[in-house]
C-alpha cells in the first residue's frame, strides 16, 4: 500500500489559464507535434487516392464531442489542396447526418455506419435494407468495386431506437455541401426529400 502524509490540497496544481494568444501558440505546437497521432489536418490524400482509395465520411451535426464543422473544414482543405479537380470529388464523400449525436442517436442513424449492433442487441445502427442505397458500408464497397460513388444514403430512425420495433421515419443524406431539401409528401419518408 502506498500512503502519503501530504494532503490533496498540497498536491494540487494551479489550474491552467490561457489567453487567446497563448491558445494559438499551444495549438500550433499541438498541430506540429501531433501528440497521440490525433490530428487529421494534412489534406494531401494523393497516395491514398493513387492506390484507388475512396473516403466515405459521415458526421452527426448534433455531435457534442466533436463538432461537425471539423469534418467540413477538413473536407474544404482537401478540396482546396486538389484545387477542386475531379480527383478529390471522385474519391471523397462527406455526409452530414442532421441531428445525429456522437456516432449515433437523436436522428435517422440506422444507415450501417458505426454501432452496427444486430437485432438481438437492438440493432439501432443497422440499415433498413441491406443494399448500397441504405447502408454506408455497402455504398463504400460498391464505390470501390464498381466505381459508383454514393449520391445519397437513406437512413432510418427506429421506434424506441430498436430496429425490431419498426421504422419511425427515414431521411435522405446527401454528400456535402448538398442537403436534403423537402420537396413535398410525407415528411416521414426519405422519398419526400431531394439532394440540392
């Protein structure tokens, strides 16, 4: 057993106080050193694309852990790096999922992304149909194997967040910067929305 006669107060350290200038300096150091390999700031995806790589990313706009603007900023950096050439557009798709939290929840998060638990575990992340129009993994496979980039993905919100309870509503997810716009009909059906 390890014991100490020092009190918690004696061991505590003063809290970090940082002004805007110091924050910029610290952030620059973090970007340069990339501790923990946590940064994805290099927009040069040429080696990945040259090997036939396809990048299908999604991000919930209701993510309270990682703001979705981080994904749109990176997308824009990649687009600027490739000078809006078809190289990036043919190889990179970002889908923003309206209202979805951190990888799941609060929206039509059943599109085969993360949290792909099976029906016995609730299955709230499973796609409504096992095809490339409803499942992000299958959309990526079709893109890599057949060269057909996803123009949209349909997600489902399940009643009580349980696939076995049935579908509450569906939504169309569009590649950024497009958005699903309501064009008329049943607001609970993805067919009532188009990518614009």
